[in-house]
C-alpha cells in the first residue's frame, strides 16, 4: 500500500484552516501480527471465549502501537520542533488495532511512512443523524387496534416471536444515551457508559439520555409494550449495551471508543445512527475488522440528506447500511424522500469499483417508540413518533438479533447475505441493488427460513 493511499482524503478539509505546524489529532489503524485463533463463528461460541479473544488481541496490539509511535517520533523530530510534545493514546483497551496520534501538516506523511500503518484518518467531528418531523394522528388509532407499531406489522415480526424474541443476543447502541428506567425498557439495559469528547469512559447511574434519540432507538430494538397495549420492540428479549457517544462536541475518536467498549462487553450487533461530514473511505477498515475478525454486525444509518447523498460511515462498503421506508396513503410502501442513497466509487483492488448504498431499507417514518419522560400540561409523555434512517436502523438491528438468537451457528456474513437476498424490491431481483431501496425492504420471516 502506497503512503498516499494510507492517508485519508478527509484530511484536506480537516487541515484547511490550520497552520503547517499546528497540532491536530489523527486516528491510526495499524497492521498486527497474526492474532490468536478466533472462537467459532456464530452465537454458539461461548461469551467467555469471545472476551478472552478480545483480550489476547489487545495484548499483541499494544506493543505494535508503541513501536509505531516511537518510530514516528524519531522521524518527525527532524521535521518539526513540536514532535517532542506529540501524544499517542490507544483506543479503549487496544481491542481494535487503532490509536490516536498527534500530527501536524508537516509530519502527517511521516506517520504514513511507518510500515505497519494501514490508514491515517482525521479525528473529525461526528453528529447525530437528526430525526424528521412526522404527522402521526391517523396512524396512532390503527396501531392501538393492531397492538403493535406499523413497522412491526409490515415486517411480520409477531410471526417470529414464537421462535425467538432475541434472548441472549447483545445489541450495542452508540447514541445519545438511554433513559434505562423507562417502563418499556425494564431490565433490558445491561451496561451503560458515557464517552466524553476526550474519549474518556465515564460510568453513570442512573442511566440518562442527553436528548430523546437514544431512548427511542433502544425502544425500537427491544422495547416492550406501552400502557395502551402497543408492542414497540422488534426483539423484546435482546440485551442492550448503551454508550452515550453523542454528548457534547464529539468526534471519530469518541465513536471508536464506543465501538471498542462494545467489543469488550461482548456485543453481537452495533447500532449506529450517526455520521461525520467529510467522506472517509479508510474508515471501512474498522467495519471490515468487526465483521471478519470479531463476527460483529455494524448496522448504520445511511443518512437523511436526500437521494444522491450519503452519510459516512454508513457509506463504507463493509457497513450494513439502512435506508428509510414510509407507509403512504394509497401508494403503499415507498422510500422516504429524505432517505439518502448513492452509488459510490471506492478505492480498492479493482479500478472504479462501484458500491451502492444503502444495503437494505426498513420502516423509518412515523415510528412510535419510547422517549425519556416529559411533563406537559396534559400529563407525562413517555412515547413519541419520530422519522428518519435513524429509526429504520434499529428495526434492522432488532431483526438481526432475532436471526442470531434463532440460528446461533450462523456467522454474521451469512446473516447479512440472507437479509439482502430475501429483501423485497419493487422492481424484483433484476432491479437490485439500487441507491434508493438497496436490495429492498427486509423480509425477516423469509430471511429466517433462508438461514435453514
């Protein structure tokens, strides 16, 4: 790999307004020696063996990270007088071969020169993929009659519940936090941490949500039933591991700390409804490792920037990215106007390799779920409607939890494949994938049957 291809093109806007000797924080992904043999693929592997595997990798990777930084400092010292003050820090416990390293415009190339460095990314800011306003009055009465949200109904989720409700599968939610004391989430939040803007892990009890978004997402994944008798959660027995990574002025480092924390807790699925502004093709290395090295599924919102656009990191090739579908009067199911989608050319071994995003679509408009309690003149509101690819993403994460619980021997790659191959596209198999529907709206019942 050439030095030029190691350095993310997102550095151009990241360094545009700083002097040549100003320090900025970079994310470094590095090569490590052959890791210990991983546990068997699928949920049949014991949790303790998985966690031991994470710790063994961390021990190997720590020494590599230290060697890279030492060599980088030696080379940088001849370039910049500031190099002696540079700081490097691991992400989490070194579960992932990723660290933060300070650079200047002058020393960036020196970091890329290190032979074990695979990629250098800017530590740019991340942001919540904001929900869209929705009109819900007519829908509310129908959902009370049905006893479940329209998303659960159209996906035929109750047909799977006699087989599984997601028991013993852990879904990590990287978001604004969670109001874990919400009655719809009773007993579901097993771990909670706040990742502050400096990447520090802060334990907090009780759990809290800095907004409403995280609690809403968690409700769609594994919430129970409302006082009005409406089921809101796809996998109501799945466990939630929640990291508040969108609190304050957060960055890619904050996100990576959350991903590393999720691995250390034994997550099977990581749900992310967030993004960063500058496209970074090298972030795909993170998701590729999650899938291929740890057998963990990264489910990511594709964004709410309308057709022809996409949000990073949902547009990374190895992300399982999700677009939003709405139920329209008369027309039936349609991709929401705001749902992002694009056909992208990524650098790789094949010239001009085309990647189409999103991968699949799911209900994402007028989604009813839990929110932190809000006192109003007419009582306390604990449920709300939201719309966005952020609301479609937890539907897919919840369905993946159902599949993992029902078929514990199935590797993550197989689950991704069946969700795409069994998805329903309005143009049929010949029309997919496209950059509106992806492979189509997920069909959980057929996906479960396809796993055998």
